[in-house]
């Protein structure tokens, strides 16, 4: 999404999907269900003059309800779900020896997945099969949640608010199948389009209140929140992988070595060799596609070797995404990332596997991570 951030012509040509959302809200036969990605809370206030500490996720939820949306959810919930699937998948692939030549790569960034497919097709089989949080949430909304509120999947209209332009294409690619085949997500709007909707609804920011997201997909952990910053997916996955391997939690900050100390630090690459119960796990985190190419070329030449690699196409991760507010010549990704790490530090729960609503989803519906049902709804072929 970077070219859109930096190219005014691209910005003019950007697709606008806000009318689709207004149409769905006006359609009495549709129940409109919205999810809001972690990175959106770090930036939406910039466009309307709210300070980071005033521009909370709760106020985004309030604005959506005032626009007429029926249910609002935080993508942090499904980031925890992605971690459950991806951490279990990693432990399984790692311990089976499947990763002896190449690492497992994260796959929640569609900019990276598209790049891998076109430039490094032989690495595609090493991508995690776990769907991204946006896609997992879409599937959960149209199955588990639809059942809970007594609706059919067709009656549920799902909208994602994302920091990302590539998420619009990801939505078109992903289908899920149960008794119904369809897209998990019906429309994706960016942070900028959200602010546009607030303006056209004449919502004045200083009247917004903090409201909670709805149930039964209410809870989210600090591990899910940091998904929006480079290194966050890796750190969250390692917290849960450690618990799977050892049966107990690590210190919540045990894996902070994978956090970026600035989005340009070390050419956008953070490497860490971790020790989990005597097992050595070599990790790398990279953001920006130029940096990614450098890292992969070194890997292909055998100069570096990893077990698990996180890739985000945008420098700094989704906080620096192409759907975020644009400020001439200013790169705010690092500042926005700090907001997410502060939210994680202050969160009551910091491990995805301790999210009570995720535990309930498995108990009542998905059975367990990597179950047949989880494969059908939460995983994909690349
Ligand atoms: Fe989208 Fe950029 Fe995040 Fe990738 S890193 S998911 S392209 S915002």
C-alpha cells in the first residue's frame, strides 16, 4: 500500500467503498456487523484533531453505532484467534522437521503474500495456512455469530475497517464453505474512509463516548493488539507457542527482542534466537518489501537461516499502512506502533490462549486449534 501513501495520483484513484456500507445500513434485511483492526486506533484521531490518548477504539465503536451499524467488534479478538491457529501450526511444522530447509512465514499481510507468489513462488508452501484476522473474523461472524443471533449467513453483512488498501483484494480472494459458500467479509473500508463516513454523518468527535464492543466476540488481549506493529505477530505467536511447548506461560515480555526499536533499525530486520525449554528457535521480523527482498536473497544464498519469519509489506507494519491518514513527508508508523505496545503493557490479558471469548469459541464451536472445522473456516490455500 506504500505507493498510495506516497503518490498523490494513486490517492485520487483510490477506490471508495463507503456507499456500499451506507446501502447495507439502509437495508432492513441486513444485519450490519463491523470489525475494526488494531492499527486504526493509532491514527484515526490524527485527521480530526484528537490526541492519541483521546482517540480510543471505544469512540470508533460509538461512531459506528451512531451511523446505524448493528454490531461492532474489535479485530483484536480474531488476532488472538489467528495466533491460536498459527502458533499451533508452527509448533506442529517445526517439531515434524518440515521446516529444516526453510522457515514458516506469517501470511496475514496480503501485500507480502502477493509479493511471495509473484517473486518467490517456491516459498509459498512455507506460508502459514492460517487466514488473516480480518478473514477469520468474517468466517466467524457468518457462522458462529450468525447462529448465536438466529440469522443465516446471507442476512449478515460484514464490514472491516482496515489500515490497508491490500485488504480490499484479500477480501475478494477468500471464500469459506460450510453449508453456505461465500465471502467472510463483504466490504473493506480504510481508516480514511471511516473518517469520511464520520464526517458525512456529521458526528462531532468531542461528543463521542467510549463504548464496549459487542458479545460474544468481545475480549481481546495485548498479544492481539500488537498485531498492528512490526514484530507483533511474531511476539504474540511466540508467547503462545512457548505455552504449548512447556505447558506454562513465559514472562509476557520474554520475547521483546523481536520488537523494532524504530522502523528503520537494522534495515527493517530484527533477528532473535530464542530458547524455549532448551529448543533453539531462530526468528526474523522484517517490514518493507525492499528489506524483505534483501532478507530472502540472503536466505536463499544460505547466509542466514531461520525457523519462523514475520513479514509486513509496509515499513513499521500495519500502523504505517496505505489506508492510514496521510501527512506530507511525515512517517508516523513508529509513533503509532508505540501506542500499541503501551496498550499491550497495560492490558489485563497478554496471552491469546487466555482470551475467555476465544476459549468459549473453541469449546462451543471450533473444537480445538487445527481441528477439521478450524481448517474449513480458519485456514486457506495460498
Ligand atoms: Fe496491509 Fe501494509 Fe498491514 Fe500488509 S503491512 S496488511 S499491506 S497495512
